[in-house]
């Protein structure tokens, strides 16, 4: 789900900033590398792709935060297995969030890393777009955990990790 959500955000970026629909981008590699794709020169296409890939990377990082909180246990809710207080406290999770955001800034806003990894600066709006997707990950996993607790011998409980 994380990759699907990150791809959705990538395609949103490419549509908003490049005017490309997902259908135009699927299997467009040869057209893209030859230049002139969508009426844009090669430098513009490269800039769009670098920023789009950076948006995808940021989206994965932010959506992974939701996954980090959702998958702490198989059956207990994040509210029962709270990472902030109580016997299951894990404050390292709170330090992981700014650390991973710092890695994103390092790779996307330092010129040397931009050149080496082909990254680019990310528009501010795309720092906030992945947050609802991270919340969706947590909510869906909470629903799954509730179903597993309610029906412990049900099909979902048997196939859930």
C-alpha cells in the first residue's frame, strides 16, 4: 500500500507540474529520454523526473511513519500498545521521525547529493500530501486488528501476520 500511495502522489506531482497524466507516463521511457516528450525539452523533463522521484522518496518516508505506528503488534491497537507512555513506551520512534525527515532534507536539498543521486528540491505542498495516506495506513491496520481481536479464529486472523 505504501508504494501504491507514493506512486499516486508521484503522478499527482507529474500532473500538477508537468501536465502529464498517468496514461501518458506509462511505458514512456523511450519517448522521455529522446526529449521533446509532451512539448518539453530534455532539461525540463530531467528536472520534472528528479523532483518527481524526490517527491516519491519523501512520500515513502512519511507513509512509513504510519506503518511504523501501525505494525508495532499483531493484535493490540496502537492505543493499547502506546509508544509514548506506559510499559510499551518506545521514545526512539519519536526520534526516528525527525531523523528520517533529516535524511530526506540531506538528499533533496544539498547540492552534492542532488548531483550524485539525481534528487531535487521538493515543493512544500508535497510535504503535507502524504500525511493523510499515513493516517489511512494506521486506520486500516486498526480495523484489521479489531477484526482479529473480535474473531480470533476467523480467516483474517489466520492469514494476518
